[in-house]
């Protein structure tokens, strides 16, 4: 067991459910988004951002997805702090990933504005809650980039080269999907980026979860 995974036995029992909550959050969020994106009438995943799923008659499904997965991510961040302490990444790692969870909850509370004709017939005006909603993913993205750096440094200190590489490749791939999305005016690559980020976070949580026996 590496130094990173060593934790007091007293913390293990408390941390494991929280770590699993964090591991589930990202994949669950993306899965629910994909099911809605390809079954929701009038929604085009190429033209409409995933936030638009929170609008309309079935919008409550995506609102619940935002809030529930955000709460799971926050729980995971608490577990991460307990599992990592003391040492590198034990303070800022959980804070940065927790900010991502908080951003999901904010996105579920403050809804996006209608865009590109969805929902059908809705007035496309800029609102204050739409502005708040739009800032949440940006802040989460910045926090996410910082988290990759924080964890890459810890993995480097523990000489875990594979995990260092994963923590470098993941953000590069995500930035590439963002560039592709803006270049092609297509929101689908951004969902791919969301999935990559979710898998990275999940892998971190599962790594620690397996060690917390």
C-alpha cells in the first residue's frame, strides 16, 4: 500500500460510504443526462446544452440530477479529506472537488435560460438566475483544473507515475473536447469532456475506497 493510501483504521469505516458516494456522483450524472438527451422530445444534444434539460415539463428530472449528484459529490469530498489526511492534497483536493459538487447544486437551484428554441415556445431572454447558472460550470471547471494539478503533485510525491499521467492526460482531453465543441458549435463533445472528468474523479475515489478496509 502506498503512502497515499495509508489511513488510520478509525477513519476507514466512516470514509468508505462517503468515498463511494463520490465515486457514484459523476457517472450517475452523465448517465442520467445521456438518457434524457436522447429521449426528451424537442431536445437536440448538438444544439442544446445539458443545462437546458432542467427546463420544461420534465425539467424536474435534471434538477433532481443536479442536486442529488451534487450532494453525492460533496459527501465524497468529505470522505476524501478524511482518507487523505494528513499529507499533500488532503486540504485542497477535497475542497476543489467539493466545489464541483456545490456547482451542481447551484445549477439545479438557479436554472439556465432557454436557448436555441428549447423549450419550444419559451422566451429567450437573459435572466439573473440564468447568469448565476452560467457561472457555476465555469467556476467548477477552474476548480477541476486546479484539482488535477494538486493530485498530480501528490501522486508524483508517491512515485505513482501512472496516476500522474492520468491526472495530466484527463484535463488535456477535456480541454480538447471544449475546443471541439466551440469550433463545431456542437455541445456533444462537452458531454464527452464531462464524462472524462467524472471517470478521473471516480478512479480517485475508488482507489481510496479499496484501501479503506
